[in-house]
């Protein structure tokens, strides 16, 4: 093969013809000005053209290309299951099947699926295999990562359309967080701590919506107890975190306790959305005026101004018609304490 032939064979091939690409671009450019989806696609296209103009190194362009391809594929896989709640499960790939934590992961996945959830794991061995055996193939997603060892897909999720393999950790971790309605952490190594601390950081800083984060350890295991003691001794006592940040997670030693913790989080609370400076907290059922006054008295420190109001959907929420009938607790959140916001959610659920 000549040099030109070698170069051609190594170039990425588009699945669309030149005419198809031009036609799609033309349709996009001629879309209505009020079409938000098309506007974002045009902005994305503009960004890609600017990348070309920037004359970046080939490696930089490869990173952007691969990341976009991975996210596009992952979004497509999860899209068909967007109405099912999901729990992301983290833990060691090295946990053997006779370990009590392996058995606990199996029990937890089995129990949370009975409540209508699906599970998302790294798709490999150990805790991940136990969780997917418990949940069953039809209720499992595998979010795998390319590694030279340890990370091949387990037999439950192998060859399933819901198995996604990533090259980059950052795209993989985005999907773990974005698609989850709850997080379950089992004993694990560096990877588990990396994922767990990132989940907690996103929760603490308000970069993710509130969700239950539960740390599971088998009876007699002190893995998370020792971890929490370190957090208390080295982070809390040094005032590197706030007291209310300890409310962002819970430690339990049974599958039933973990399931109860997750379900309790959604007893009254449904979801939330920021509209400008306002936070609209959607509730599954409303509150009495007396209960509203309790919230006003106990959680006024969360306000930047004004007070808590019970009302229907804000005008900007019209794009979510399925949530239109839910009552809202609306207030100007100061955005300073996600841990304190978590306490408010717990208070609402316990009313």
C-alpha cells in the first residue's frame, strides 16, 4: 500500500455522506429561532468549528471527538429508561463471592429492584457482579471502563445493549451521577473512594441535585465506620467541612436499612429546579399551613431573602408538563449549604 493509501486507511470515516451532512446543517440553520433544541445544536456546531480554527494538537481533537461520541452513545442508551428511577452502586472489583459484603450487595440490588429501581454499576466483577446478579440483567446497566486488567464485563451484563464501555473516567463518572436517583457505596479501593468523594463533593457544592447517598457494610464490618471516623477527626474537627455536611450520607449494615433510607428520601420530596434565583422544590403531596410555619421558623437560615411559599408551578416550568400538578415549596435559596438543604428535605419527608 502506498503512503496515501496508508493515510486514508487511518482517517476516521463518517457514517454520513457529504450530501447528508450538508442537508442536516441546512435544516438546522433554517430551524425556527424559538427552537431551543436547535439553538443548542447550532451552538455546539459553532464550537466544533472554532475547534478547527484553533488548530489544536491532534491529541486534543481526539479527546474531544471521543468524549462526544461516548456521551452521545450513553445518552441514547439511557434515554429509553428515563422514566425509571436508578441507583448507582460502587464497590470493589476484587470482592470475592464468599465475602459478606458481596452477599449484601446482591441482597440490596435485589431489594431495590423490587421497589421499581434499576441499578447502574461499573459492569465488572466483585461488588458490581453481585449487584447485577441481584438486580437481574433486565434491570441492570453496565458502565464499564477500558483498563489493562480487572474491568472486563461480568457475565450478567456482557453483550447486553445496556452495557456501555468508556475510555475516559470523566465521561463515565458523569453518567453514573447524571442518571442516578440514589447512590450506594460498598467497601472498595482507590476507585470507590474517588467516585464516592466526587459524589459527595458534587452534593456539598450544590453541583448535583440532592439525592440519598448510603454507605453499606456487612454486619461486623467496620469499613465505613473507620472512614467516617477519619472524616470526623481530620475534616470536621479541623473545620474543613461543616457539621451539616455529615447529613449528606448515611452508614447502614443491612439491605433493608439501605432501601428504607432511599425510599424515605422520596416520601414527600420529588425533585427540584432552579428558576433564576428561586428554588422550586416539587413535593409529592402538599403541606399544611402549620407545617409551612414550622419550615419558616426552623430553616430561615437557608434564605437569601423573602420567605418560603407554597404554590403551583412557576411559569418557566411549563416545559415539564408531567410535573405540573405537583405542589411546590418555593424560596430564594442562598446556595451556601447543601447539607442544610438536605436537612430540610429530611424534615419535609418526616412531616
